[in-house]
C-alpha cells in the first residue's frame, strides 16, 4: 500500500477550476492539514485526489483503455478529457516535489 506524502511549502502549481461541495468536517481537516504542512488548501486537495486516483485499480485500467482506444465521436469522453489531463501533466512537470512522489 502506498503512503500519502505531503511536502511542506510546495503548493505553487498551475490549476484548473473545479467546484465541488464537501462536508464541513472534511473541509476543516483539509484546512488543518494545509496549516500543518504550510501549503495552500488547494494543494492539499490536489494531493489527496491524486493519491486516491492512483489507488483505484479499476479506474487506472479504464484510464489506460481510454489512451489506447480511438475516440468514436467528437464529443466522446476521451476528446473532452484530454485538456484536463494535459493541464494536470503540466502541473506535475512544473512541480518537482510532486513529480518525485507521483
């Protein structure tokens, strides 16, 4: 099992806007973790989501199948998700601490 690693003070990465509502208790814990690690809450959320996504084997298989399957229609999931993946990949490359732990 992998461990989540939050580096102290490395929260400067390029971001894409995503709005979601979360439970207040989770928001409080994220803020405490951000304060403890000297990072922005957005960075902590990104790290938590990245960690969770790498732990889900069925999702990883599905994601890999998207990469090898050609898009069937112009509005397919593959063609609409490519810019998001590109932005995430760019943020990983621009943050050496994240790239080292990804």
